[in-house]
């Protein structure tokens, strides 16, 4: 059975469909992004970014359904990007 990449591998929550910015270099119209504020990946990201870059930001797990790529989506606040969630 194929792995469901719309489920966050870090917390097990269903990820939200998220509209990519129109002027970005991403070719996909949307990603799936984990907006669970209790996700360990997101929580650990705040300290990791502070320690490695001295910047107050974090990242959320994302999946690009067009390419199959997964990875971080940078965020600068807990609400960053939430206004671009696409309701199902």
C-alpha cells in the first residue's frame, strides 16, 4: 500500500491544502502543509533556527503533489501562511 504523503510524518496529522504564492519559483499551484502547532517538526524548528541562524523563525512540513518532493516551508510566526489554506 502506498504511503499517504498528505499525512505529516512528524505528527500524523492530515495536512492542509495550501496555495503557493503567485510570484514564487514553485511550479505547483498548491502544496499540502502541516499546520499543526503541536507538531514536533515545527516546535523543534524554532530552536534549531535560533541556534543555527540566529533568526526567530521555524518551518512546517510540506508536500508538493506535482513533484512528490517533501521538505520544510519557512514560517516567521505561528500564523504565517494560514491565510492561504484552501478549504476542501
